[in-house]
C-alpha cells in the first residue's frame, strides 16, 4: 500500500498540524510505502518571498525529522524538486471542468468574502491532484478539512482515465483520524496559522507560556 501526503511550509508547524496529519505520517511509515513532501509550490499562493520560502522549507523538513519521520522508512522530498508534478498539472487541467474547481472551499470562501482570488488559488486543487496521483497513491493522510481535495483528485483521475479509456491513474482514498482532526486554538476556534490562534510545536517557553495564559477558561464550577 502506497501512502502520500504533503504539508505547506508557510509557518512553523503547530499542534493542529501534528494531530491532524503529522502523527499519521509517523504511524504509517512503519507498515506502508510512505512518501511525504514539503509543498513549496502550494505555498507560493501565500508566500512570495523566495529566501523566506527556502528557509521555511528547510525548517519544515527538520521539524518532521525531529518529530519522528525516519528517512530509512519513508521518503521525504521537496515538491518543486520533481518537475513532473508541474507537467502533470497541465495535463490534468485539460480534462478538469471549471464547475468542479468553483465548488472547492478555498476559492468559495475567498469569493464569499469579496476578496480577489488568483488563478493559483483557483487551480490549487489540480496541483494537489497531480501531487497525489503522480505517485499512484492509495492512501492520503489528511485533516478533515482536506478531504474535499482528495475527492476532487479522485474525480480528476477518473475523468482522465475515462477520457483516454485507460486505467492510467490509481484512485486515492483519504485517511482521517476523526477524534483528532480538529484541534482548538487559543480562541477556541480551529487551530490555524491564518487565524493567529496556533500554538507551535517547538514554541519557545516564554512565548508558549504567554499563549497558554491568554486562553480563556470556563468559570463554571466542576460538578461533583
């Protein structure tokens, strides 16, 4: 069984990343053929500073190794080091219908807020599909909010296979740990880099203490 997943190096990893995906990476490497990548091409939709992105990609790789990813058991690589993924993205775009991408959460959310969405964000799911199906991935460990992307990848792979009347690509399936998929942030909402409520895994002690002390507690007495 082949497992593949990627994680963006847009900021240092937080506990939502760990319980939503990284913990699965570590568990699956023992019994599966595992491939994990630093998604620096995906990160270009939000990070436009080249030195910053290079450093963030290095930090992400080091953090994954520190958390238990074993190079002897799993393959860890940088997305942009495999040019075939960009080539496949274009091939998949030629069979991907617009309405499929218009239904994707990231694009819909930005549009609903009246914000400008560039082509990178709109076609983001196609690049993600290329990431997944290029390696004939059977299982993709994801957070619950990423399941839609795997469903889109399946749809695109099915359409490509049907168009060329060959079983070219394996249809991937998501694997979600439901009990740990959503980790609350310091404000009680889902922990996210973009929400500013995340606690980093390797947070310095002083900053960690400050964040923990800022969390509101329930004043209701514990029932005996």
